[in-house]
């Protein structure tokens, strides 16, 4: 393969809702480019993009797939992204390392929830975008309705470059507004006849041409002046104007095609070749220090690794973007994230499993390396003299969680190793070995996401696993003030044990003043704040420990032991064994023995006094509550709202967004188990949601009673 300069490289993310035909389009492009001699298909399980066994088994894309081809003196790098919301991590990483998006829209379904969600990422990153209405050969294809839906969302930024003269079985022609030509396909042909626009279409074509002409001229003062002077622009000038509008994120050119029948794919490839931006035309990314890293081929080399796969017979394949400089086979680089050295023995451009050797890759290139010893997704390799790191990819919060365990306990360690490896391949998989819950918790973007993880463990690693209902990380706290004392005394020959602690507990909130006098059963207890420790708890909330000892009733050297005893009980709350939080403890009195008092005596006395006081202080269980946002077509709004209310949701607000409703609610985590499945069922797969931890809130009394009974039963069994 020839060496391509930065301005000869095009990096494009292929995105769109599941079922919009992205993998089919990739296959058509690779066939047109000559890289493959025979087209595969999703149904035939022989496509270039969906080559992993799990994808063949499921019949849909799970991973993003890099595919590159040479086209008219340009290196075209594409990343074919999964359409399902469960695999959104692939979309996000692809958009960060490419320079524009090619958004596919299913001509039969128009704008879908996935389309809207993915556009938000495009918009946040201000990436140029080309829209492609695909599957025009579908029986229910409706270009005009799709265009109306796109304009409803994106306004006049959507500008048709093409429109079809038929749809479904009658789809046999496209009017190209930019070229002012009519492309007509004979039955079974993939190459069209290039004709003049028929008289029946001249008025419509003229209207679209005027819109495109004005949109192109608006983005360049020179073109605008020429348009006003002459009333027209050349095709090349209009392309320049479209290019400028795409860079400014003010114009989204719209094409149409049937990737399945390879109709109009060639034209889209040519347009992308000419109009898609090169890496040096886009704003330079920032490293973790906030410094620009320009795609300068003459600078020191810096490679960012955005994807890792494990492939049969090869092992790890690491995909990277050359952020700066030039890399060659045999280069030695330093891993800034892991303080290790790497040699790039071989470099490749790839198309799925097809690897083409590349002796040299310039800034802006997307490539792959195999069998690197210590590179993980998100790492940066640098040439000597620089220390770039990149942390610009931010993944969404997980939405679906399960406890996982190996059916055969002897495979537990092997399972843990496999989970660690797979998390490195897909950072949206979260794996946590919870000491608190005594479970290994895996979290992801949805049921399909975690089903894929299980499939790979069982089929690739031969580890049979099962999913369990994950325990909820409840918290315990108190709602009123209470007092208790405890004497620990042990005398059984030899050295004895003695420690007595008197303390007060009360709910704590930020800025809450401490009274000077507490009253219990008509008795006053005066306290002095001699010393205060504020302990930020690892599990959230605080423990405030106040020393109010006067007169030397307890030596100060025993206070750390008292605190240790209290902390031990905070780690295993008196109600359900959950972590306790947001408590202020005032130790105001006690007794000690000149011989028998020691640290363990006061640790036990402190622990037991705290436990007694806690139980008398109106103890309550807290549960994690999440902010949930649901995007749903208006037709399904009533069912979705009813379902949420059945999950103890507090509806926080609603807003309409061009055919979709956005519902915001606060929902207990306990009630979100299986929500992705339920929502998909309720909406026919057309709704999506996000969730993010909000706070811990008191559980209702009836829920608390059930939890206490369940804990009692568990304790009996144990």
C-alpha cells in the first residue's frame, strides 16, 4: 500500500439506528473499491464487518469494525458502528477518532430513537455529517416522509443532494441535484445510465437545486458574492460551499441509496472522497494537559489506542489513530499510561479480518498492530521526548447490572481474568468485585450488552456462568438522637479487660451545629467539643466523631480504639449489615481501669454502645435513587409513564422533542432491574433511556419491613 499524507486521509464513522444497513453499505463499498471480490451479507454470516462468532450467531453488529480502502488517491478509513443502543460505546469512541459521520436512516422507519441519540453525540462533538437514506428498495420506503422527519429535528441544515424517482420495487432512479443528472438503473444492474433530468422532474429538481445552491453559497463570502452577481455557481464551487458548511456544522447533505442492491453507493463514495474533511481540517484534539496535538506528520509520533479485540489464531489486535508524527515498522515507543516500552513490529490498515501491511503511517491515519505486550484501550504510545496522554472519550453511565458467578467454583479465577480482558476491549462493561455485596457485579448498557458478555465467556473461554439478581447497596442511617453506654468487662485469670463508654448519636447533615446540652428522659447532658474528626466514608456520607471527654474519664490514647469499634459497626450496620452513614457520635463519658483497660476493651465497648444507640435512634434504611431520562415516541408515552409509576418513580418533568417525548424521573435502583427489557417490550424497541446515580433516599416503611424480615431470614440460614 502506498504511503498517504495527512491531507489524503479521510476518517469517517458510519452510524445509524439498528437495521439501517450499515454493515451492508460497508460490504458494498469494499466491493466497489475492489478490496473484496464477492459481497457477503449479514444473513449469510459472511460479511467483512460482522466477523466475530457472537455477531454471526446473533445476526447483528456487536463491535465497531474498522475498514479501509484506497479510492481515487485517498485513503478512506471507516468505522462501522453497532446500531443498538446497548453497544453505544463503539459509536462514541468512533466519533472521537474520526473526522465526520455518515448517518444512515432506514427509508421505511425514518427518524428513530437511535438516530436522535446518535445525532446528539455528533452534535456535541461538532462533527461534520452526511445523511444517507438507505434501503430505498424496501416496500415501505418513504423518502419524503423521512426528509420531513429529518428537517423536523435538524431544520434547514438538512439539504438534499439527491432524491429518488420511486421507492420499493419501483425504485430505479435518482435525481442528483448537484450534478443535475438522472441516474437510472435497469433491472439487476448495479451501474446506472447517466441521463438528463426528465421533463417530469425538472421543476422539482430545480427547486431542490436552488435550495442547495443557496445553502452552499451561505457558507463562504466569496461564493455568496458570486452567487449574487451571477445567480449561479459551478459544481466545484458548490462542493466547496458544501464542504465549508459541513465543517461549520451548518449543512448536512442528504443522499439516498440501496446498499443491498448496490444502487447509488458509488456516487456516495465519490462524494465522500471529495468533500469529507481531512484530519488537518478539523480542530486539533487536546491532550490530558489541555494542549493541542496537531496532526503534523513532521512532529514526534503519538498514537492513541481506541479499540482492542482478541481474535482467534492471532491474539490481541490493537487499533490506533496516529495523533501526530509518523510511525514505521520497527519503531520503539513508550506507553505513557503504563510506563512500559513497545516495539511496533508490524503495522496494518484493516478491513475487518483483512489486514494490509503498511510500512509507514502519517498523522491522522487509523491503523492496527498485533501482539503488543502491554497496551490497553485508552493508552497512548509516544516517541522519545513527548508524554502525551488522551482522556477525551467519556462513556455513558451503565444502565443494566447483574451479579455473575462461575457455575463451577473452580473457574472463578479464570472468569475474573476473562472479565478483566473483556473490559479492556469494551470500556462500557463495568466489573466490580463488591466486598459490600459479596458479589461480582457486571454492569453495561442493556440486556443484550450483558448477554453478549455471557455468550463470549461460555463460547470463547468455555466458562459456564450464570447471572443472578444483584443485591442492592443499601445504606443505614438514623433519624433522631439517642444515648447509650456500655461496659466491657472480662476477668478470667491473668490480665483482665475493662472499658466503659458513654456516647450520644444523632443524624448528621452538612453544617449542622452541635448543641451544648442534650436531654434524655428529663436528664440533661452537657457536652463540650474538645476535638472533632470528620471522616469521609468510602461508601458515601460522613461519620463525625466528637471527643467530649472531661476530667480524664477516658484517656485520650483509647479514643482511636473507640473510633475503630464504631467504624467496624458502620461497615456492617445494625439493621441489615449494610454500610451506615451520616452519623455524628459524641463520646462524653466513660470509665477505665488502671490495669485492665486496653485498646481492645474500648474498641468493643465503643462498638456495642454505638450499636445500642443506633437501634434506638429511629434507624432507617436508605436506597440508591437514580435520575432516569426516557426518550419515547409519543404513542407509547402513557404506557411508559404507568410502568415507571409502578416502579416507585417520582416524575420530575416532561418535554416534547419533535415527535418524541422526554420523560425525567427519579427511580430507586431496585426497581430498575430488567427495565431495559420492559421498556423495549412496551415501545417495540423504539424507546431508550439513560440513568445516573442521584442520591440515597429513605425507603418507605413497608419496603423497610420487608428488607428487615429478609435479612433476619438470611441470618438464620447463615
